[in-house]
């Protein structure tokens, strides 16, 4: 037997390639176990496919499985499969992949990590050689399905390997690894179980560690939806999402074009970020033919969908030699688009199917979709259909879509109106919605700090401009009753035009640089005054948030100066016109107080000490009866 041992030398280039594979291309040592298990699964799959046509008789009774055994004292690891096995020629060809691929171009490609056009991971030899990250010596014993003589391949990863006949073998392959001194952990059962559960849980054949089956969870995403029960879906969600409850939504779909994809995605019921548990990791794992490629993948869904749990399996993805990064960025982007668009389409369908359930989802995860609108222009149009807000036309607590709003717009209305406030009550008692109520024009209530940023980034919906009600020069649709319009214009209680203009000019002088202009309002009904934004770039709520976050002056300057609009029909404004003539100093205090009140109603900051002192002066005047 010894005389039949053949020793073969690796080429110089091949030794360099092997060095790269072992030391550079794999950043996690555990990967070598995954590679060997994946190779074993490939061998089993090949035999299963072959047996459908060839009906092999040799060792036909042996079950298709992978066995992993370890010896913590001898520091060895053995991985055995009952797959297709190899002949002597196939053994040299498969395990000599690096040897016969060791050209200068191949070496250069590896060294530069630029394998754009080469998919090496499917070649047995490359994944196999990762075993030398942990091995002093690797022995492969194999016998082909055709019953031909078995052989043994052996190497220490240096300059040579040997091939010799080996008797008494069953069909399949056995890889025996003598572990390096710093790799003895791979001779321990619990280490191997951990690696299998992490990377190879969904291998479609039994994987046994010391006789115990480890991969007990089925890859149900590869099955037909009609074959899977709700209970199976829930159990799988709990496993893959590390969850204890049932999911709120689930999307299970397969596609052949533009990529072959099997995906099973879940939306949980709880948002752990709002529970003070920090920013969530992405929850979708990427598989290639049921082998984990990228856990908690940042490549498959945008960051604003990080709450989604599940798996995506695509056999079309070319992978680099380590399976740890995706080789073709164009395909990754394509996969990301397909999955993202499909999930958003699914949410849109579910929202129409059951609006109450979607509203619960929105309350929990709406913040993530808003984040998408402000950060990801590509999906803004689709995300806009999923936005929900309270509205003057809906009951408190009921949220509507922009599509609902557009469907109820008045004739001649070309804009979608919204106003921000800390609560619905605060908004409805404020000055900005008075004319909306009077003319029965619907207005959205944006109750979250981020809402104005979202609608500002969105800009338009269904070709309708989104406009904040705190903007200057707002023109609401007129009422159809001409008599009411004329009554609005010629109210007996309204200050005459010349007094309005004179009063506004004087108030501007009093307020000086704090306002750009003081002017009569066409939309105040009961309130004496309100602050409006002139340039339309930033709403008051956006400015308030930026101030709270300590934004620099140049950013805050984007908000521009404000206009103060006064209500010429307000009793206070009419009395102010009289007071200006009788006691101008007192009237100035009243102007200052009107301005501060309007600023507070706009949610903007005022100097509290100055306002308190002024209030006392006004109260003293009132107490004196002046």
C-alpha cells in the first residue's frame, strides 16, 4: 500500500494562493466548519439528484446525512458525509482546484480582492482549504458512489500533498482535521453545535454532532405557502427573530426574475427602540441555498426597515471566496430593491385590507417609515402611501392617509394643508385652524416632532403641494356662499383700512427686527394675532426642534424672519388702536405681549423673564384702572 502513495508538489503560485485563502480572505475562523458542512451537503445533494436517474446499488441503504465527531483529547475534528464521494481522479481535480487554477491572473485577482467575474465559492477546493486556518494536517478519505476503490488525500498545507489507496471505506467522504494548538476549541462538542446552529441550521440533510441532530429547524421559506400552517410560521418567526410572541405581519414570497429569491419576512408587534433598548440591529439574514451568508444583513433592506425580521435566500448571488461579503454590488442593489419594493407593496395592500390593524402597526413602526421618507428619496413615493396622520375631518385618534385627504379635497383646492402641534386640543384651540374650520377645509394634524420634516421632504403627493398652515400668504379655497365672503370682507367690527395700515406700521416699529412685517390677516377669525413663516422653507415646529438640538445659527437662519398677522376684527386689536393714541407706552407693552403670545402659540421660544415683568406692568395698569 505504501508503494502506491503519490506525493505531488504544489506550484509556487499555488502556495501563495493557499496562504491568501488561509490568512486573508476569511476574517472569522468559524467559517471553515461552515464551508466543510456546505461541501458535505453539496455532495449529498449531488447523490440524491444522481440517484433519481442512475439508481446506484453501492451502499444504497446508507442514509443521507452529515456526521461530525470530535476528540478533545487528541484534538481532532472529523466531518463525514454519505454523499456522492470521489474517485481518485476527482479527488485530485477537486482538491487540486487551487493547484490547477494557480495562474498569475488568478493570484493577482485574489491579492486585490477583486473577483468581479469569478465565482469561486462553488468550487470544492477553495472552501475546503479554509480548513487549514485551524489544521496542522488534513486527511480526506473518500469513495465514489460507483463502488470504485477508495483513496486518501493528505496535506499539512505546505508545499505538497499525497494521494494513496484506502480500503474499507463506505460511499462518501470523511475529512479528518488535526487541530492546531490555538484551535483546540474546535475539538469540543459545544463549539461545533454553536457553529452549526449559527451557519448551517437550515441544511436540508441531518447534521449530527456526536450522534445528536443539531439542525432541527426546517427552512420553511423553501416550501409552498399552502403547505405551511400558521403555527409553523409562528414558530419559525420566534426562532429567527428571537421572539416570544406572534408577528403582526408576515410576507412569504418567491420570485424567479430578476433574481431567484425565496423570502420570508415578519413585522413584529413590539418596537424595542421605543422601549429604551437602543438601536435595533437589522433583523434579516441572507442565505444562499439555505447556508447562512450574512447574519443581520445590512445589505438586504434599508436601515429604516431594520425592525423587519426574517430570511432572504437567493442562489443567484455571486459571493467572494469567503462568503462573507457580496461580490457583485449591482446584484446586491437589485436584490435590495426587489425585497424593499415587495415589502412596501405588501404593507400598502394590508393597509387597504384592514385599516384598523395597519393603524396599530403605524403607531408602533410609523417612525421607521417616516425615517425612510426623510433619508431615502428612492422610496419616497411608495412610502407616502403608507403615511398616516390625524385630521380635522376624522375623529380623535383616527388616522387617515394622504390618499384619503386628496379624495375629500374641495373643488378648486390644489394644496394639502397640515399644522403641527403638541396635541390635537392645542391645535384646535390655536389660531392656525380658525379659517379652516370656518370654510370647512380639511387640515392634517402633525402631532410628532418629525412630521413636519417628513412632509417637507416629501413636498408633494399626487401632484398636490404639501403646505404648512403656519406659512404666510396662505390662500384657502373660497366658500361657495358669496354673501358670506362679502360679510367676511365688510364686517362692521373690522378696523377701517387706513387704521389697519397705520397700526401695522407702528407695531412693526415697536417690534423692530423681531419680525419682517406686521400685516392684517385674511384668515384669523377669533384670535388677535399669529406668527407666520415667510419663506416656506422651515415650519415653526422644524425650527423649534433644530433650536432644541443646538443647530448652528446658519441653519436656523434658513427659517428666516417671521410675519406677525393681526386680526382687524379682534376686540383686543381694536382697543390697541385706541390705546396707541391714549397711552403709547402702555400700548407698546401690549404689542410686545401680543407678539410673545403668538410666538408661544407657534411653539417658538420667548424670554420668560421679560414676559413675566411685562405681565406685571400690564396687571398694575389694569389694577389702577388705567
